[in-house]
C-alpha cells in the first residue's frame, strides 16, 4: 500500500524508491526530512492551484534538490543547486528518462532558490520552488491547512530546523564563497563565516577590462 501523508500519495515506483534510498544514505536526517516535506508542500500547493504535474518527476526533483550540500555530492567549483541538478539528471538518465523530462527536473533544482522566475515555468519547476519557499521561509504557510501542516510535520519532523538548515547551508557552501555572488546564499556566509566579503556587482562593472 502506498504511503499517504496529508492526503498526498508518495510515489511508490522503483525510481522513486531508489531516489529515496539514495538521499537517505547521502543526506543528514534534517536534509532528508526537509526534502520529503518539499515534495509534500509542493504537491499540496499544486492541488490548491489546480496544477497538473508528474508526481514522480516532482518527487525526484524535491528529493535531490539539496544533494549539493552533502559531503558525497558537493563540489567547490559551482553553485550547490547545480550539483544536485546534475546528479538528478544522471540518475534519471540511468533509468531511461532523458530529454525534456530530465531537463525539467534539472531546471527545478537549479532554480529552486531563485525567486519569481520558476513560478512562470512548468508545474514541477514552480512546485519545487513553492515547496522550498514554504519549508524554509514560510512563503505560502497559510495556503495549506493547519491539519495538513500537522500531518506533514508529524511524518517528517523539523526539530530546531531553522538553525539546522542554516548550518547545513553554511557547511555546504563555505568552501565556494564565489558561487554565492548575486544570490541569496551570500546572506548565509555573511552571517556565519568570519571574514566573508560579498561580491559587488557595481564594482565588477567598474573594474571590468572595458575602458569605458
């Protein structure tokens, strides 16, 4: 029997089960539970908005979205979002899912910390963003009911989540500070990494090689 949380059925395909185990092994319990909640919030927001989406693709995108913060999958030469996106596409291609569907999952993960733009794209891309935004900063908190929130958090608790996710962000990106230029993760390093200096877009323009 498929697992149902807050009225949302967790995909029970071989692909989804393998994705679950991969993330369970690579990620901390905090990131695992967060990723499952992102799927559930996204699915609930999709239902509320009457969106049609592929549950399996949404599940893989949600589960893989923070893999770039894990020791196993993080790199130091690109944004952590791209780490997870690349791994998700490899995973899907290994299961025969290529082309546009794999690209859709890649984009869902690559843009999950970008505001506004994903909401004008395909349902899976928009719903990963909505799920992340709800779980991390509470955007759309009242778009789900008290009962739905209680059911999701009962299944995937969030003890001291605010501090825990900030620590996970810091650990996952502190060795690649340059990748935070122009995105919200610069705020994390500014708070938690002594000596971090933000990049400045105005100064980059002024200091470019162009004479005028």
